[in-house]
């Protein structure tokens, strides 16, 4: 008797694509907060990042399952060696600054130079200003940041406020990135 083949097709696990995003910016600008907002549920505490931290979450894009891997790199100069390993095989660079801290914006030039020097010169860059709800303390003009983003041909620019309750600006940012690149 012939065994009927293909009668039961076991359900295939959905294929998961990987997206590696490196998050850089000055200490205190809100990198860890962004990562935790996206990848951890409920309330969270942020503590200074030592070297680098890894966060992961799954999102869907065009019916595809995407594993978003975030590398939150410490801004500390002494971790330069740790950081330099990350750029080469990343897919996206998220450059973060704090809209209430001009220095954090100005220092992004230095970050981009570091990224280029260590193999990440062709990475798509998304520019992101945090603490956007603190309008009265603003030191970086939205138009100035937008112009800089355009002049450097970044893929996107946004301002976010992840510590505001119920805010969805972080989710929206990553949905945009995943939709565009996966
Ligand atoms: N008001 C406000 N505070 C924020 C925002 N994002 C981050 N913070 C705060 O900024 C501080 C530094 O954030 P952290 O994520 O540790 O910065 P990192 O050093 O770049 O990782 C923390 O106290 C955060 O709660 C924001 O959008 N608005
Ligand atoms: Mg951190």
C-alpha cells in the first residue's frame, strides 16, 4: 500500500528576517529609553549603559516577521573598541540627540565620523531628537535638525517623547524603519 505523502503538511514556522540597528548619541540623550520603550513592556528603569546593551523585539512588515535587534552603545569614550565592532555588519544607524541639549546635537558629527571610519559609511541613517515634550527647554530648532538631516541625505528625521505616558512616537519611528527596509 502506498503511503499518501504530503497529506499532513506540518505548519511551517514563519520565516523571521533580522534587522540590526545600532543606536548612538551622547550619554544621557535617551538611547536606552528608546530601546526599552520598544522592547520592554510596562514600566522600566534606565541605568547608565556600560559598553553596550542588546534589546530585541519582533515586528511585522508586509506580512513578514522581523526580528529587530537593537544595539545600544555607550557614549563613553573608553568603550570605543566595543563600538567599533558593531558598525560594519549593521543595517541601520539611529543617531540620537536631546532637543534640550545643543551639545548632544553638535556631537553627532563626531559620531558619524566614527561610524564611517569603522566600516559604516553606507549605513542608512535616521536622526532622532528626544525629550520633545520639553518645548520650553528646547535648544535645538526642529528646522535646523531637519535641514541638517536633508543636507546629509539621512533616511529620516523625527522628534520623540518616549517618557510621556501613552506616547507612541517610538513605535511609529521603528514601524517606519522596518516598513522601509524589510
Ligand atoms: N523628559 C524626557 N526625559 C527623557 C526622554 N528620553 C529619555 N529621558 C530621560 O533622560 C535620562 C537619560 O536617558 P537614557 O535613556 O539613560 O540615555 P542614554 O545615556 O542615551 O542611554 C533618563 O532619566 C530618561 O528618563 C524624553 O523623551 N523626555
Ligand atoms: Mg544608555
